[in-house]
């Protein structure tokens, strides 16, 4: 599987058979230009939307046709098993920012978890439903999601082989987010990639858990 980070919380997955999944596409220029990543214009077969905010739900630039998943439940699309688990965008049961979905994507023998705009720590029920995670895409920037300390607790609870930080401060966003270094500092096995893509297979997963920091594509 190839994994591409567009920027913010948006990722693209390309399976071994060529199925393309895009997760949480942002609207370029949203929120008065504070989302300055370039438009996502790739082709997709499946688009996953964790919640209905403009930096996570913009599909009009994506080439299709594609199926959309934006509600709790499980489905099989083009050989990809997708489970959408209900959580919240804040630590107040959604009273501040509403609901959010965690996606568990099963394909090519891998389990990929995208946490959307997770705003709280996870209880045992959700952790059990997530199950094994080979790759975890996790917000770490705080303010609108879990912060670096809370994200570390979530990561340690899920125990993924590879963690891909997302939704943090970069030169392409004016949102009041913390930089990725707040999350990575003091941690062992942090690998920075000079590019926006990695390839992951079940056979090549690291023996020890690692954090991989990608360069945004757009």
C-alpha cells in the first residue's frame, strides 16, 4: 500500500490492486485562507469524511466517480473493508464541536486507522473496536483536537506499528495549532521523510513502533 499525505488531515491510500482512497480532503483556502494547502485533484474510488467541517469534507476537486463514507457503520467497497466508529471532536461529548468518526480501513492484510479530528482520549470500548492498528494517522496539534500529550496517550493505547502525525502547524496553515515537534520531542524512533509518500506492507512493518513524519504534498 502507498500512503500519501496531502497536508492537514488529508491522506491518500493506493492499494496493491490500484484502488484509491482519499481521507478527509480539505478545502484549499478555507477559513479565510488559513488552509493554504493546494487543492486535492487526484482520482479516488472511495472518499472518507470524518466530519462535516470545511477542512475535512471538501470533495468537489477530487476526480471520480467515487463512493463516499461519512456515517457510522461498516461496509465493503472495491475489496476494502471500512469501519466508521463514532467519537467526538472535543472532550465534552460533542457539545463544543460535534461528532467525529475514526476510520478503520482493512486491505492488503493491513489495518489502517485514521482518527479524524479526535478531541478526547479513548475508552476501552472504542479501543477494542479499533483492534490491531498497523498504521495510525493521528492529530497532534491541539486546539481543535487532542494535543501532543493526549495524542501520545492515544498512540500508546492503540499501539500502532507506524504513527503518521497530522493536523499540526505548518507553513501552509494559519490555524492556531502546535508544531509536530511538540509531539515528537523526547520520543525514540522518529523518522522524518523528505517526501509525502511511503509504502507499507505487512512484511515491511517495523519491528519496533515508529513515528514517521511526512512532508505535505501540496
